[in-house]
C-alpha cells in the first residue's frame, strides 16, 4: 500500500473545494477503522463553511491551516457513555489515520491537528461546532488539494528501533 509510505502532513492547500464524493469516501474510510469491541463510538462533523472553518482553526494555536482547508473532518464522541471508555482515544486515532491515508489515495493531502486531551482546545471546538458538553471533538483532519506537489519519500526507516522477541 504505497499511500502509507508517501503520506506526509499537508498544511497548504490549493484554492479548490474537496468534492462531496471524496468527502464521503473519506468518511467511509474513517468508519472502516477498527474499534474496541466494535463499539463504533464515533460520529463525524464535516466542515466546509468558511466561517466555521475559521472558528475551528482558532480552537488550537497549531491549527491555523484548517482555515484554508477544503474540508475538515472532526471525529467526535462521548468517551464516558461508550462501552470501553479506556479505548476511546485509540478508536478515534485509528479513524483519523484511515482518513489521512485515504486522502492520499484520492490525490488529497491532510494533517492531523491535535484537539484532545487539551481542555481549552476541546472547549473552543465544541463552541465552534455547536457540540454538547458530553461530545468530545478528538482532533481535526484538515484536508484539501495540496498547494505543492508531493515531496519524494525521504524518510529514514530506522530498524535499530525494532526489537526481536525481547527488548
Ligand atoms: C497526535 C498528533 C497530533 C498532531 N498535532 C498537530 C497539530 O496540532 N498541528 C500540526 O500542524 N500538526 C500536527 N500533527 C502533525 C505532525 O506534526 C506530523 O505528523 C509530524 O511532524 C510528522 O510529519 P509527517 O506527518 O509529514 O510525517 C500531529 C500529529 C499527530 C499524530
């Protein structure tokens, strides 16, 4: 799966909307992710309105690029009422990664913008998206057509980090 190796964070976007069909495919990718006990505690807020994007971007000091993205996808859920609350973050993270990988497959680019567990960011995004207090926005997947062509894969795969049988 080549997308896995070419994915990188994209924070600058062309001034071009993301087609609804592609947004739907990204949402399908998110919901294809595994969850603990198959609890599927996620819901997703899709943001394309420029004013709401701007407000969402303001929820974190490190989310400025969200204002100019084609679309934002925000996995949200209630970490208290789900069956395996301890696994909430892992479930949400798996959905996030699926979105980012599928974005590459669709010739889009994206970046993971941290919201949880920072209380001020959660509160800011809850307000921007009109979420009730019990529904926590986990992160923002900021998605768009990359402004620049894809960089070549320049990663160093460091196999000294791999331990066999025992650490
Ligand atoms: C949990 C998590 C939180 C992140 N939060 C932010 C963020 O708030 N703002 C941002 O610009 N990038 C954020 N990133 C993107 C990372 O900076 C990026 O993945 C990392 O620098 C590696 O670069 P790459 O994605 O191009 O491989 C986050 C990534 C992860 C996994």
